[in-house]
């Protein structure tokens, strides 16, 4: 069955503990997150949170191609292109609110969650994965926040986690939509361990064989992951970011957005990943670039809750603006690769356009995520 999340509960060898497994199952769309999937996952996480015998959660995607490639932007496109403004606001508010609530729940979950980030981990997939207490990628993993390609912005907590990378690195990833590998994920703190794909069975077997009643979860999980990670070192891809780390930082920490864009486009290097990163910036949405720049430069002080609240405002406003709709049309629907952006260059974007995107549609009390954080006490 497509468009679902499969749940398993496996009894551990101690006879008292349960290992819970959630599998994102939408393989035809690289496990992209539909509203139904988010609803199922969020509800099941609530249930497992309350059950004392459930000691930890293992979150994975179906198949070996993708953990999760993002959100259900195709459905959003149908609503944006066929519905009126009221329908667009209603659907996007409902979808993004649930997505961000689920992301936040994972971030603040009182039990360990191992995220098995095999294959593609992008957009909404990073939103789920980044919140996991133990983030595992594999040598074939590819991670990115590619929203600039579709006229959106790094959401699903991007305001939080991009600002917690080394200075300049998060801004670079947000502005370019650069695809990074497993070693880069370690270097940017988007992942904690690299394990071979074949090690998943051993990992689960070791977790099921642990005495959860006698030990703290971290004293069980970390040694198992550490041991398997050592075995994986020879198979880990070479770092892409590290050789140009300082250059990226210099490019992204000096001047205003126009300076940063010019600096990034001037980065030297013939590597394919860097060429694609620069192309992503030069051909991406100028509005998205402005949003990303402001997220990193002006909102690095926000709490996790407030990051998600801000991003809901930006997401719904972006759905109304038309830039997001046009980006999805060009990249994913018609696939002509020629989006007609509202502005041809970052220098032409008006401040009033960006200010409007950061202006809430709701009062603080009416904000759909006003009570975000209450699940800490559930």
C-alpha cells in the first residue's frame, strides 16, 4: 500500500521491552510525505510516547533509494493552481502545521529515535531526520534542502538547524540547495554516524538483544552505533565540503545578500557538486534567496518552537505569493526547467515583498502552532 506508514513492535530479548519501528511507505514518490502519512506518524508517536514498554523508535523509509525526498508539493500545487486563496490558506495551513508539529515532536521526544537516513534525505525528509536523537546515514545517502529550486525556503526547522552549523555553512546550503554526501552530513552535524546499508539488520538485532531494563538507553545505543561506524569508515565517501570549507565561510559571512551571491558564484573549483550548487543559486528563486538570508542573519536567536511558528507564516505566505506554485510547476509538473520567477535577480527583489512574507496572518493567540510545545508534557 502506498501513501502510508507501516508500524511494527518487536519484543526485545529481556521480555519486557519493545523496539518500535516506523517505516515511511510511499516508494513511488521516494517516500514523500502526504498529509495522511504525517497524521499516522504523529499519532503513533504520541501513543508510543505514553507506553513504558516502548524503549525506543526506529524511523526509516521503505526501500533503499530514499528515506524521504520531501513534502507532498504536488498536492499543494493542485490546490494552489486550482483553488482560490481561501482554499490555499486552509490546505497549506493544515498541512504545514501538522508537518511542523510532527517535526517538533521528534525533536523533543522523551525516548531515543534512531533515524535511518539511507538514500535520499531532502526537504521534509530532513525535517523528520534532523529531529532524531540518533541520526544515521549510509554511504549512499544524499542530503539537501533544495527549496530554492521551487520558490520555497528551508523550512521544517531550517531556521533552527542551519543556524547551528558553523558560520556561513548553513547559509550556503540554504542558498544553493547543494546536495551533500554522508561525510559532509557528519561535518555539518546533519548526521551523527555513517553505517553501511548492510549493517541495519545487525543494528536491529543488537538493539533487540539488549537488556533495556538494566541500562540507560544511551549506554545501549551509542556503543552499538560506534562499533558499526568504525567498520564503515573505509566505505565512507570523501568529503566534498571540507576542502572548501573556509572558502565557503568567507563567501557567506561578508557583506549583504548581493555580496554573498557574488562570492558564492565566484568560488573556485571544478567539482561537479560545486558546479551544481552554484547553478542552483544562479537559477533559483531570488525571493527564496532573500528569505533564506533573513532566516540565517536575523532569526538565529529564535527558540525551536518560534522557528516553526515563523516558518508556518512563511510557508502559507509563499503559497499565496505564486513563486512557490511556479517553481513546482516548472521543476516537477511540466518539468520544463524554466520557471518564470517574479524577480530576475536578487538585486531586484523589493524589501516590501520579503517583509510581507514575514508578516503573520494570525495574532499570536490565533496562530495554529500557538500551543506548540505542549507535547513535552503529554
